[in-house]
C-alpha cells in the first residue's frame, strides 16, 4: 500500500483515501517518502550547475512533497482518531523527522548554495515573495547553526542536547510533585462545592485509590475548589501546595534547572551572534525586539493593576462581611470573585444551551464568511477517517477554493482541546494546489435524535478555529513554506481571535442563536448577560498573566540571572504586584517557558495577539458595519491571503494604516481607556 500513499489520490478533491489505508501502511510510506526527500535534497546540494533560485530554493520547497502529503494525512488521524498503533507510529516518526531536519540544516554544500544566492540577492531579479522566502530559508539555516565554525557547532549541539534533557526533567518533576500531593476531604469539608466540583473531587479520590474525595493539584480539580470551598483554611492549604509545585526541595525541585536552562539559552544566543536569548527568539516574531514587547505589556499593566486593585477592595469587603479579619489573600480571590460573579452576572447555562445549536453555529460561521468574503459551502461526500467527520466544498463565484473538514465531537481516541490543521496547504509552485483544512473540536455528542448543543465558550471555540481555517483557505501565495498559517507565532492567532468577534455581533446571534425546540430568538437580556460574563474579573486575569509574561521576558533579556527566584521577586516588587494576586505560573512550574523553549520569551504572545484582534475589529466598529465590504476585502488582500509571504507588521499596517494600539483591548476587557 506504500504505492497508494505515495501516488496521486483518485478521490474527490484529492482527499486522502482513508477508506483504503490501514495502520500498517503508514510506516513504510513515511520511510519511502523520507528517502525521496533525502535524495531530492542530496541532488540539490550536489547539482553541478551554479546555484539559481529555481535549482536551489524552489527545489528545496518541493523536496518534501511526498513526505508532507503522507504526514498531512497521518497527523490528521493521529490527533483526531488515535489508537495504540498510531501512538507508536508517532513516537517512531518524531526522532526520524528531527534527524532528517538536522541532516538538511547541517549540509554544508547546500548551505553554501544558499549563501551564494543570498550574497547575490539584489541581482537575482526576485519577486518580493521570492526575496522573502530566500531570507527565511537562509535565516532558518543560520539559526540552526549552519554558519558556525566546527568547534562552535559542536558546542551548540551540546547545549541543545543538555537543554532538551533539562526540559524533560522540568516536566517530570512537575508531574511528580502534582502526583505526590493530595488533600483528603471529609463529607463536611465539601461545604460550598457545587455538584460538578463534588464530582471532580470524588473522581480524583477514586483515581488515587483514596477512601473518599480528595483535592489534587490538577487545574480542573483545584480551581473549582478554590472558587467554591467556603473553608478558608483548606483553601489556603491547597493554594500553598499548588503554588509550591517544583519548589519543594529535594529531587524534584526545579529551581536549579531553571537557572541552568537560562544560562545555557544565553550561551546558545551568544554562539549564534545575538545579544540575548530574547533577541534570538524575537527575531522571527512580529514584535521583533524585547523593548517592543515590554512597551506593549506595560501599557496594559497599569490599567489592569488599577482595575484589579479596585476589584480587590470589593472582594476584601466581602471577606470582612463574613467575619474574617486582615487582608484579602491569594487563596481568597477566586472564592469571592466567584460569589460576586453569581450575584452580578448569573447566567443560567441550562437555559442558554438550547439557543446554541452546533449546526446553527456552523451555519453562522459560514454565513459570516459568505457576507465578508463571498465564500459558499456545499456538503460533499469523500473518504473520511471517522463517521463523525463532515466535509464541505468551499467555492467563490463557482470557483473551487478549498475543502473544509469539520470533526466536532469528543471521543476517547481524540486528543483534548481544539485545533485547525491542513491536510494539504495552498501553493502555486509546481501546480495550483488548493487546501484541505480541518477543524477539530471536542463538543459533547448528543444522544440519538437530539441536536448537539454548545456552551458559549464552545461556540467561541468553533469561531476561533474557523478563523484559522479562513487563514488557510484564503491563502494565495506561491510557496508552501509561507502559506496560510505559516506566520510568526505572535501573529498566527490574529485571524482566529479576530473571527471570534463576529460571534458577538447582535445581528448574527439574533439570526443563528435560535431555540432548538421553539425556534425563537435568544432573549436580549440573556444575550447581554452572556456577553458581559466574558469580561468578568479581567483585572485579576490580566495581572496574573502579565506577571508571568514580564518575568519570562526579563529572564531572557540581558545576562542570565544567577538566582531566577530572586530575580522574579525583584521584578514583581518593581511592578507593584497586588498582595492578593500571584503570577499565573511561577518560575518553578512555568512549563510554557521551561519544559521546552516553545514559549520562552514568548509567553507575551497571547496578549500581543489579543491587542491586535481587538484593534483590528475596531476598524469595523469605526465604519459602523461589521460586514463592510471594503474593509473585508482589505482584510483578505492583506492579512488573510498573504500567509507569511510578507512581514507580519507590514501586513498589519497595510490593513490598519498603523501598528495596533491597546485602547480597544482595554475597552473590551473592561479595563478603562486611560493608561
Ligand atoms: Zn488558535
């Protein structure tokens, strides 16, 4: 069956022939495809002809064609419909693929050809996109160490190897600390907990083999406990254990690992010629420099702290009214905030749900895409990896645009969360290739004959992932390496978060949020409560997030701190962190930053994207029409069609006429405009 996987697929729109692929087919097909990739790359490196853009960069773009096609299909099933065989395959593929990546980036003949082109770039008569792809290709090689002298290359490899070990140890220590701690609860100690939280602590008790309910340090158990438990002493015990993860002394303590990690990252950046690790990491991002990140975060910090302090005073009065003395403590915040939320914004989830039907929300997303971009969606029949999978052909004025695949229901074999991926990405090099885009969610499947109903969060998730899908489907570039969502990490969430705003458009909710039984519109009072609940307690959430983001940035900007814990304390002191709020993730358990380097000096990017999506949607508010045709066309021409073929900041400025400002975000989070 290797032949089947590696040949052209004779299926509607060339979707993978899942009905004819068995789990035994993947490994030989991936091996054969990898061999083809290696042969292609070796041939480019050994080409006797002088380097040209076509024989080097374009050839490299196409070198992994078979591999991408097979892996596009494999990762779709491995993520959304896994089994033991597929998990074993994933474990087997990952070192093979990373070995292949290192083999390519350490190929000296290949890098020499790229360097030659780079030196002559102004004389090659390249299009803007070609010039950018050449720059990105070379930058990828340089960042992997291709330009280093042999001794430095060796040292870089050692540093990277040690960092990988430290990242794994950091994660394992954290898991161990989480597994080692639990707090048994007697029946009286369940006081205040609603049914779902009681169920969570009982289930945790069963899982741990305890006699009764227990609180554990898993977020889905401890957060509800902190919100609802009326036992202040128990909240304190649980909170202190939760925030001590990775800092309990002994073999699982992460503090020395954090210090060594920061030191080695700084060395890695220095070897590669950067002033700091933050400069190295931010080079590929829209933000560009540590200074730009800090400026933006601090513009949000001041009004967020002001709002949080005002909220804290209200919560402290609630604490005192219950007869407690002294200041509001960190283990009190969630508890009194939840009480206040119930008083001010109570939303009856059960009454709300019938208005948010999955099929109506899909129709709403399609309708918005039609009004904004002229896209039309028609169901199609094609091979799928699971019976729940639905497919649509996307067209515009009768022309094929993409295949959109929706896989919405939770099942045991699906990884948790929601995501968007492409089984095939858009490109024009070597033929006009249109994308096959997948949205995967984990919504509860209804019993037979009933409509699937969503929470408001679910509906936002659906719109979010559909925004990523639009970024893929409207892509109009030549090179696959810069197609669709292949953009800077601090830019990739812009289309998805931006699209969420259309769900909040009252006209969209009025038309599509209709009751499953009666077909009636959602009452406007319910709609207002639902929208207001989304911005509740934003001062707290923003402050705890920014504390972590600013510490992450400071750790990597400048020389590495000898004692990260002391550095963390200094930064929080300088910021004036409110007494009752702590960092969302403190250093010894800040897995985003220390379990690998994915989000190191990158934790800011969540807020960066949010500033942009609020500012971008404000453009529609300013013209007074969420479906303004001219703005929608400009959004497509600039941000949605260009992928990574143009620098992200330039795309944003082309859309908005300027860089993003923080005011719309502050207004949207209810943090006031000034600051
Ligand atoms: Zn996203």
